[in-house]
C-alpha cells in the first residue's frame, strides 16, 4: 500500500516516520505529474510546495488552525493530504475538484479567491477575529515572492506588524518566480537573503557563551545586541521585514521538511507575527519542470496547440512595434501568458514587467502616455478588475492614449469562477471617453488593435476569448462602423459581440430555416454605441444582442439604453452570462449550461417572435442567463 493511501487527513501525517514522509513526498510528486499532465493545471508551483505543505500540516492543526494560500494554485498538495486524494483525478474537470481551494470541497479550505497578493489581508482579519473572540487558533498564510510584488500584500504587512500579539505566521515561498522570473527590487533583496549566511545562529552562540561570564557577559551582550541591526544588514538583510516590526526566521531550505518543521515550530511558539522565509525551486523533483526556462511548467502547455487569440495578438504587436517606435508594452508578471514574450525579445527596451501589480501597471502606463509614448497594457480580463480606479481616474480622467488588451475575456472555464472574464464590458461601460472593441476573429483582432493604438486622446480596450482563434467571418457590407455579416430580412437584428458573432451566425441559420428574415451585425467597437446601429434597430421587429459578458450593465444593456434615449421603440432582448459565479468546466460546457449556444438561443428567439404582444416578450425564461432573469 502506498503511503498516500493511508493519509485521510492531516492528523495521519503526524503518525508517519521520517522515512514514510520521504516516501510520501515522492509519491505526491508522482501523482502531481501524472494527474496534472492529463487534466491540465498548475504543475510547477505544486512540485515546489510538497515539503512545505507537509510541514505546515504536521506543525499546525487544520482546520482549527487556518491555512490561507495566496493565489491558491499551489494548494494541490494541500488537497491531497486533506482527504481529497481519491478524487484528485477529477481535478479541473466538470463536477470534479477545483484547481484552487474551495469551501464547498473541504473544511480545510477557508478562502477560494485565486487573485494574488490577498492572503495576508485575509490572514490579518482572521487572526484579529480569533483574538477578539479569545479563540486559541493560529493563522498561517502562504505567499510567494511573486505575490509580494503586489502592493496589497505590503498594505497588509504594515498592519500585521502593528499587532504584536497576533498568532499569525507568514511563509514566504521564495522560488524566484511568479509565472516567470520574479522582477523588481523585492526580488533582488530576496536573492541577497538566499545567498547570505544567517546571523541569528551567530548571535545566539555569542549570547550563550557570554551568559556564562559573570558581570562582563551580560553587559557585553547588550552592547552586541545594540549593534544587531548593523550585523543583520551586513550578514543578511532581513531588516526589510524586521524594520516593520516582524520577527524573521530564515532563509530556510524549503525542500528540507525537518528544517521547515523546526522553523514553523519556532514561529508558532513566538506568540506574535513571524515571517518564515523558505527558499524553494519551482518544479522541484521533476527534471523536465526544473529545466523549463519559460516558467518551470507553471501550467501544463498542450502539445501542438492550435493557433490561439493570444498568438494573433503577439504577432500583431511585433508588426506594430516595427511601425510605431512610440509603442511600448506592460505586463503584470505574465510575459508569456499574455503573448508579450516575442515583443520583449524584439524590443527589449520597450517592455516593462511590473510584477503582480495591476494597479501600478495602469498608472505607470498613464505616466508613459504623459511622456509621449503609447503603452499597451496586456492583462487577463479578470485581473483588470483590480485596477478599475486607475483606469478611471489615472488614465481616462486625463484623456490619455493607453491601450488595454484583455486576454481570457468571457467564459474561460477550467480555472473556475474567479478567472471568468465576465465583468470587463460592464465595469468599463461607466468610464467616460473609453472606447471598447471586441474582435470576432483573428483578422478583426489585428485590425482593431491597429485602430486602438492610433487613438491618442482616450483609453482604448481590446478584449478577446481564451483558446483557439475562431475562423475568420468576412463582412458582406459596412454600415458606419458596423460589419454586416448576413442580411436576409428584417424580422430580427442579431448583434453578435466579439467571439459570440460566430454564435449569432449559427442562430441566424436556424432562424432562417424557420422562415424568418435575419440581419447579423458585428459592432466591432461596442463602446460607444454606433449611431448606425441605432438607425438599423429602428427598421426591424426585434433586436437581439449576444455577448459573453455579464448581462448586468453589459453591451446589451447599453444598446437598449441608447435605443430608449433615441426613442426607438423596437424591443431589445439581451443574452449574456448570468450574474453568478460559474463552476469550472470547459468553455463549451459552461456556455451550454447558461443557454448561450446556437440551438438554445434560436429556440428562445423563436418563442419571442411568436408572441403577439411586445410586453409578453419580457416573460421570464427557464435559463438563468436569459432575458427576464437576474
């Protein structure tokens, strides 16, 4: 029997011998490689977390003591030792285990937000709550050196340091990487910590020896203690943390389980906030991951991957870079995932990786624009949520020409609720002057990106989906800024937004088969609403919008508002993503679940057309993502 099969929960780990624990670590790495290679997911981060996770669970008593994982993509080992090993082969599959911590899965998971730099704030609040409730519980927060590049983490540290009696241990998993190499001054500082000797052992040795010498010893120790800060800065500059008032332990070899347990026990006994600095290697124990220069198998990359939206963006950025010397690019620790790696190779002095710091990325872009450049900020759609204030007040307020490229917009699927890019078109609608484009295919992505970087007096946004780029759909006509994709009558005007234009074409074919006349348009630029779209809407019997964005405040809502303002009385029905957090599954499965497939939409629209009165068209439908529902 494998050791892992004997582990039903953290308590079982405390019964294992040293050799059994070593065998268990090997088994866990084997399970990680075998499973994640098949299901996809975050392999490298978890290979580097095996010994740290075992030590955490052996020293602390989860779930009584709370373990909080920043980002959460390094929690696979935690799942394996908290009773979920039998289901681990369902990782990231529909109805299976989430790729992140999940409250629904286990009492050992308390948060499931997969955005970085948040764990320390959660931990601060938890520890304060337990203190006020007089509960004897520890809180352990695990954050990577990449997560520490986010400003929110340092806001939390500033507050944690002021609470001297919090039972809070912070483990910094320092592997020199986030997605790729960690960048910035913090990274340089942690590198010096990794490569310098620890001064604490020296100081403790001096203290023990001097204590044996009456009269002279204690006073001499006080003198030496007085120069502690200087000694510390000379031998190991952990003063970065201790100057905040946080006790520092480390650096500790993060793949040495016994050393990690010793460090955590010391931290637990201290009685106040403690930083434990663990040095690890991303992908440890799996040669292919260790040797992968791009990101140490941060995520498993499919073999022979078809050309995707990100690839199209990457190639067009190179062409734009050659044409426009003023175009620069910014990424937030995601050089490869957002497609900017090739741009960085071609134009190394025109790329800025700011670390996991989206707020800083946006306002830094504003500064670049003020300085006469045109920045392109490439982020995942879900991560723009974190920098909305900066888009609004630092870029739009100053009418600056900054282009935001939002990858993974709409339903992304596998990574679960926090990664679906279903909010961007809603939150950006309220930004004055901002222009928003949604390309339907690769050719339109190239065209719209070129148009976006030509705008110098307002922010522009380009958003596109995850995965394989859709086949090009050529227009049969252009009306104003609208691309007309099909025209067979005026019963229904289908407005297909971005990647959903292909779905609109599918719906149109089904409606035409039933004898209805349909016109399909792609607005290309969805904000502001094109006046020609308003005119066209006045010539049809029903307007239907289809978007892979939340219905609340989305493009459909804005088009309906524009028609009301223009006194156009044509009924509008908007189809989009329901305002709820969607479970993880493949994109097609999610779209089917929420009723955004050609078959579902054609049936619903047919029922709407069949109604004799316009007010009947607003009756609630069965599916939560369809008209009439919240």
